[in-house]
């Protein structure tokens, strides 16, 4: 909507002014730093059952594994999720993540703080890379200019364009529905 685009312009300018401090924040709390995979999507793992039927998981792609803020991996694993999941189940998923981290011997993370980390990482990464997604989509699929929605069948013609559009849409939806600008304001006042 025009009102969201106007708010986004203001938010982005303010975010850019505070970006260095946000990046320091994302690396400053050891409880939120772990050995993670940058893109923890299902295509980077394999699964098997042992003789007792227990389910196990292994990691295939170690290329981006390093110590990082857990929000990087959360976004990497959830950016392909449906908008409905983001809108209706994100707190539930983050609460499950918090429980599993603690159950495996990690620290007790706080939901509200984890969401700030996630919002800030999404903003940082999105403004650095995803903001160019419309140009990338149109360069791969010029006929997308006539699409009526992100679900238009034209996007089935090019997987790269469809994927970038989906992740860009997730980024914009999260910025709008979770109000990343308000997250920044609360953080600056704290």
C-alpha cells in the first residue's frame, strides 16, 4: 500500500543511520551466537532412522557453517515459508526453537529478544541483498512485469525468479506485519 511504502522509506533511512550499532548488537550477546548454517533449509540436510526407529539428521553443506547469530540461521530456514506461517505461527516456532536450544544444553533465550535479533537480521540482510530482488526477477523473467500477484502462474516458468520473489515478499511482509521500524524505535529507546 502507499502508506506502507512511505513508512518503509522512513524506516530504511533510520535503519541505515543505526546500522553499525545494530550489527554490533547482533554480535554482542553470546547467548544468541552459535555454530549455525547460514541457510538451514531442508535441502542442506539428510535424515535417517536408526535400528530403534529414532530419527536422526545430518548436514550436507558445510560451506556456510560458522559461529553466527542464531537469527541468521532462523531466517535462512524460514524465509521460504508461507506468509501464513509468518503471520500465524512465528511465535510458536520461535518458542519451540528456544525450548530445543535449552533442552540441548544451550542458554535460555527470551522470545522478545530473539524476535529483535530476527527483525534486525532480516532488515540488515534484506536491505543489503533483497532490495534488488524485483530487478533480478525481471531480468530473469521480463513477462513478470504483467503478473497480477506473486502467485501468478508466470512465476512457474523460472525457479530463480519465483524463489527470489517469494523471499522478497517474505521480507516485505515481515517488515510490514511485524513493524521492524517500531522494533528499531523500541531498541533505540532502551
